[in-house]
């Protein structure tokens, strides 16, 4: 600010009491910093008063002047020291008084000592109380600064976060909100959204206002339909909880964000995964159909060579059916899924699997162990598809463990050259007829026996394979997945 600029905030004049208090504070501070020099000066002043009184022939005693050394001593002495110094000053006054140590000296000495010590102790207490007030004031000021700093940081977080934050009264009116909440519902400023009814923008959230008015505490989340000021709708994700306001009323705090894009991405990803899985399953079914059609064609050719079937109309119809089956099965060769080129982190996937199946395993009393080296390279597979494979194996393992006491699932992986072998083991009863595991509609299988069939087809679509492995202490499934770098290098060499 320039010197010629007007003082917009003129300071108030300082009173003489404040000036005197500042001077006294500076004297106290200086005396405490130079205690030895202050004590020496106090001793000299007391000796000077005693010397003057000794040499004086006046009838009037000047012993009252000892009050000043005592006042100065109270700045640097404690209670015991000021008490002893008061005794010394009382003795000096009596010694150099007009009638020293005559009749009644004990009462005079006691009275003077009490007066001197009372003045000194009073000043010490005043100084200590002031120091205590200043210390408490500094503590309060420091706590106030920390609180203001925390409030500023919290205000900065609330104002800059992309999440809409607002508080709602029990009547449904929005009491406070940040800028993100205002823009989420189509307003330019937070002031424009205040006192609006939440029913107009989040109708589902307004349904919890009834329990709020009844005094119930809530903390939950919901997915609901939101509406902007101009009528546009969006998919809202809301976290809310109740708290008690300054006046004791219960308020609702809500954090809202537009989750429409995430919902769209989830739906698109789910649809793509469904299409990919369906393609793999249909391709595998076509492969089985092709094998059956080849066998049926051989049977048809043998029957066609017989003399008795030369003019058989039913045989010609059967040949037409076989040819149609072959044409349908041959379409599979053209639409067969090309090996997925997605790169996937197997360690990250298995950590997600632990989260997905953890609650179910805990309910069933199953202990999950994942033994995978953290430096495992990326593999050639689809994340969503392989997730379904692991979930299917986990469900089968839980059913296989049944009523066993030893309920464990161990997932391990090891790299062998260009292939990563993943082993899914449990101590259940070994499979009696493993050749039927990966066949659709196998006898005794659950869910039409398609789980393992589709899982194997998915792994094979990535260029790998999944097989059953005999284990003397249980049963295991072995998956072989190619490294992503190796597959890319092989594809480049073919080009």
C-alpha cells in the first residue's frame, strides 16, 4: 500500500491503562531475563534505604520505602524468597528506626513483616495470574488458529470436490450445498439451490425424511433417479447420514454424484462380455455339432451303399438333414472367436477375486490361500471372462467341500517359459470320471453341466487350455495362459 493511500481501517487510540500495562510487561520481561542483575539491584536499593535511615537524624522513619525493593523482588522471586526478604526488610526497618528493639518491638516487627510479605505475595499472585491468563490465551489462540485452519481446509475440500454435498432439513428443504451440488441440479450458484425442496430433484431420497423427523439415526447409500432443474434425468448415486444441528434438530447430510456414465460403461462392458461368452459357447457347441454331423454323414454313406436303401425316401431326407447340419457346423469355422488380444494382470485379478468371493467363503467356513509371485507378467486373456471362470471354479469348490472339516482353496501360479500355469486346488473328493467334466449336459452335473464346459471354452479362446489334474490329496484344475508379450511377438512374426 502506498503512503498516500487512505487508511481504510484506522486503529483505535491506545489508552493510558494499556500503555502502562505494556510498560509493566516489558519491565517484568526484562527483569526475568536479567534475574541476577535485578537481584543485585534490589539488594543495593535495600542497603541504600537502610544506610540513609541509619545516617538520618530525622524523627520521621523512612522504613516505608522498603516496599519498593519488595515490589521489585516480587518480579523475580518466588513465595519463599519474598517471605525471607520481607523478614530482612522488617528487621532492617526495626534496627534503624527511632526506637529500635524497645518495648513492643515484637508486635511492630510482626505487623511490618505481614505488611511487606502481603504486598509481595499479592504482586506475585497478580503476576502469576496474568501469566496464566496469557498462557491460556495463547492456548486458546493456537486452538482457534488450528480450528480455523481445519475449517478452511474442509471448506476448500467441500468447494473443490466434484461430489455434490448438501444438508437437508426434516421438512425436505435444502439448507446448505456446495457448488458441485448446485451445478449437478442445473443451478449456477449454491444460493439458488438453497431452500429448494429435495423432492423435486431426488424423490427417492425424500422418502427417508419420515424416519429423520421421527429422530432415527441413519447411515446408508442408495442408487436412484435424479432430476435437474430443466427436467433432465440422470442416474444418481447417494451416500447419506443424519446428524444433530446446532439447535438440536436432526439434519440429513447427503453426498450425490452423477453415475450415469459409470452405469452406461458397466452395461456396455456386461453386454460385450455376454456377447464374447455367447460366441465362445456357440462356437464350442458348433464344434460338438460338427463332430456329430461327421459321424452322422459316415453312417449315412454306409446306409446309402446298401441296395435296399437306393430308392428310400426317408434316407434321402436323412441325407438332407445331415448336409444341413454340416453347413451349420461349418459356419462355426468362419465365426470362430479369434484369440483375445487383451492384456491382463493376473495378480490384480486374483486380488479382485478374493474380494468377490471372500464373504461367501467366510460364511461357508472356507479358507482361501492365493500363492502368486508379485512379479508375474501380463497374460493373454479377457479380464471379465477369466473372472467368470474363477468364480465358477470357486462355486464348484465350495460345493465339493461340502461337510468336510478341512475346507481350503489354494490358488497358485507359476511361470514356465511363455506360459503361466494357474492351479486351482481344494481337498475335496477326487472326481471318479474326469472325462465327463467338460462335456455339456453330463449326467449328474448341476446347471446342465455347462459351467466347466463354457469355462474351458473361454480359456481356449485365449489360446490356452484348462484341464483336470489328478491329486492324491484332493482335486485340482490347471489353466495354461500365454504371456501377452510372447503372443504379440508370435503374431508379429507371422505377419
